[in-house]
């Protein structure tokens, strides 16, 4: 299968070389790989150029955006700039982070899943982080959720969901819209991807309300937002985040910020979320 990969990168000199090396060592090589160097002030560009000089299928795009860390919008805007440089001769479109080490059979395994099930719209492995000298599962979400760090979309699914939304919550919206359109999602527990920089490490105070805002933009409604805020704050072991998430939701509602999904899609999302919540209590 033809894999196209886009990697947004901002000041990733400590990691990007390891990520690219793991991808050039794949048993199934990607057809195209674009690194979008977004306003880096370190050696990211130099490291990527070393790979482009050796591998014709790797290219570098330089772009300049705000120095502010804005989860969701900044990284997807960079992704979209990379997307504009590619043709449409792909079968699988990937958005990968710049701080991952993939097992060498990763792309080949993803391709096998797609070939074996024409209904699969998205597939991934699992992120592992290093703790006390051991690699352990980065347990931030349900195991059936594909992390934003390692997204891989079948072309038809990618186009049907309207590609990726430049907003916090994009990596949840994409899955929900895929399910809305009848696509299946699969996570392969045998594919262990090393995540060198744990999620949330670079989040700042300016972004603390964005999770709640994302829930509003997905048309989740108050009660689902309340439950989700409690769950996320508990998982991150910071109950102050519960207040921040709810504040973000009410701020977005007060400003009547544009939604990411249509009314019908929102109705589907609420129904899907309520079904998931109820399943936790009714076995």
C-alpha cells in the first residue's frame, strides 16, 4: 500500500532523528514523507536535511507560525501545509508526531490490517513511555482510541471525514466522524511505539480551557462534558483541570464559537458517548 506520512515538528532536535531513522528502517517503506518544520529555533531543520539528502522520498517544508503552544490548531495547521505539497496517489495518509520510535514492521502491519478488512478506516499501535528504565503503556485514554501521535487513515475515510480539524479535540472528532460514516477503527496491541516526549509535557496555562471548548465544539452538551472533565482530570491526577475544562465549555458557549460538526453529526456523537458511558455501569 502507498503510505504518505506528514510529521509536524517544532524544536524536536532531540527526537526527530530517531523518528526518521525508525521510518527509513521499515520493512514497508512509505512512498512519501514530509516533515513540516514549524518555526524551529534549534537543529531540527539540519537533522531533517541530512535525511532528505539520503532518501528522495523524504522532503522538508519550512513554515513560520506563532511561538505559542496551542494544542490542536498549531499542529494541524502545520500538517495541512505539508498536505498541500503532496499529490493524491496515496492509499493511507498518516499524521505522526516527531518524537516516536516505530518498530520496523509497523507500516507493514498497518497495511495488512487494511488489506484484511475493507471497512477499516483508521488503524494504529500503542504508545509506550519510559519509566524507571522500562517502557510502559502511556495509559491516558481507552485502548480503543487512536492517539493523535500516530494516526493512519485509509484514503476514503480521510476524505469522507473532511480531513483533520485545526482544533483541540481533532483526534477525537476524526474517530467519531469515521464511525458516523460507517468506518471501523482498530488498535493493535502488539505494535509498541516508543513515545519519547510524554503527552502534555509542553502544555501551558494559555491552553487549559481548550479541552472544554473542544467538547462544546463537538456538540457534546453539558452532562457529557461534565463527566468527561471529571474523567480527564482524574486520569491526569489534577482536579483543578476539572474546573478549567468546564470553564472552557461555558466560555465557548457564551461566545457561540463555531461548531466542528453538523447537527446530525453532533446527535450521533452524543448518542455514541452516552452509550459508552452507560456501558461502564451496565455489564
